[in-house]
C-alpha cells in the first residue's frame, strides 16, 4: 500500500526506524505517530494530551497525508511510542532532514552549548534532569544535532560525541569555557573545522599567559606583533555598549601550546557598558585555530550567544521546554529532538515575518502555512 506520507516528503527520513512496540500492539502506524507529533509541536502543543487533542481537531485535514488505520492515537499511545523509541536512530533521521536543509545554506559559524530541561527529572527512579548539548548554525537558524549528557557525566564527555555526528568542515565552531579542552580542540580540527574556545579559570596557566601577552602588548603598543583590533558601539534602551576585539596571531611559547591543535590566535574581547552615569566592564579571552582578523572573530564570538538568545530562549519561552514534565524512558530526549527540528523548520520559512511564537500560532490556525513549514525547500530524493 502506498504510504500517504510520501506526499509530504517526510517518510524517507523515518522509514528505517525500528518500531519499538510488540507487533500485536501496533494499532497505529509509527510514521503517523511521528509526523502527527511533529505537526502538533510546530503548532505549540506541549503535552501528549495536547498532541492527541490537536490530532482529533485536525483529523479531516490529516487524512490525505497519514494512513490512520485506527484514527487518531490516544495520548497514552503517543507517550508510549516516544518513551520506547530509540533516540539514537531517531536523532539520526532528524539530522538527515536538517542536512538536506543545510545543503541550501553555506554554513560558516556553528555554536555549541548545553541546556538542561529542568522538569524532566524523575525522583522516583533517581533520574536527574535531562541535559542536552546542541549545535546551532548561527546564520542559518538550524539545529544541526544534539547529544544527551549521560547521568553522572558532563558536557565535556558529550561534546566529542556531538562533533562526531556533525559535518563542521570549513566552519568556525564556537564553544564556551567548558569546551576549552585539548581533546575537544583536536576533535574540531579532526572533523575539518576551526575552533574558537572561551578561555577561563579551568585552564589557569594558559589563561594567565594569554592575559600577560595582551598586557605586555599594550605597554609597547603591540609593536612588532601581528595585531588587529575592531570596535563596535551599540546604543539601546538607555545603555551604550562598546565592544573591542583584539587579536594576536602567530603566537608561540604559550604553556603546552603544542597540545592545542593548530592554535594560531589568541583573542581579547573587552565590553564597556554605560548606563545612567554608571560604567561596567568585562574582559574575556579566547584561543582559536584560525588566523582571522578582529572583525571576523568579533562577529563569531558575538554570534555564539545566538544559541542562548535564539535557540534556548525560544525553546523555553515559546515551547516551554523547561516546564515540560515528560520524564519517562526516552520521552524527554525524543521530544527535545522534535522541538529543535520545529524551531529549525519555522526559522527557514520566509513566507511570513514575525516571531517564532507568532509562527507557531499561525501554524495552528492556518493549515496551508503548516504545510509550507513542513515542505521547506530541500533536494529531491
């Protein structure tokens, strides 16, 4: 029998997923469950009850695209399927979809950061809140992949696993200080990318040496050094921010420098904020494997926070991820994958302007708009 979901071009990504349910209990098609849940998440549904209710309200519209052999599944069915579904192959299927979207966009900067889903803990089973490390294509608004931090582990262990899943060749990968590790720097270079790593107290000797290099350079006006700087001033909401990015390339003699793969530049970013007659300043340091100019580094470092301000903020404010109480089995991780796919698809749609929150509402009201979001341009298979 022909699978109606081929009309959406979606089934090709999920057709090889193993159904985790016992055969005699499969009253509802796995593809139907996945596609219906994705549609509901795009429309802002937060709970399994929401998903089932949305499905029942849209049953007539869904019929041409789904098989629905026994109608719209119950909320218990959605819960059970995603609780049992192996998140590894499921995330790989979503990454394949995003990779096709990515082929239409030249990626340049990829920001990597972790986020906890605060209410996903389960006290009864001593399960801690799920923490997910995500990769965000800054300019393109694409969530490229994510890895869950295992219980008892941390982001440092998850970062290499995430990098192994990504194509970062030719890209600048930015990671906060938790990722400032020699092994992670080597992994980025091994995968064909360049790194910009925030440098803080977790690398005390290197941090002090980089600080000393810039202080010594200031005393001589950086005479004889490969030095560049770039300053941007922004004003808004009664505050003025001045950001200066300074770069030294061709540096040698840093502590254990040979252990940092292809380290070519050290960076100092100074931010001075003025508001109401008061002034505050902050200085941050970075290391990089690319010998770029100060303007390029200033842009990449500033854009790193897009993963917080765009992806994580959207997940919490629009999709209420932190408040979500899905806790059992693989449910929290699989829902996190779907939310990030929903953000990516909504970001790619250019048929209407406005916020992601506005687009989720429009998707719930306007079936034609939801269909456009699902059919975001990608290559023919």
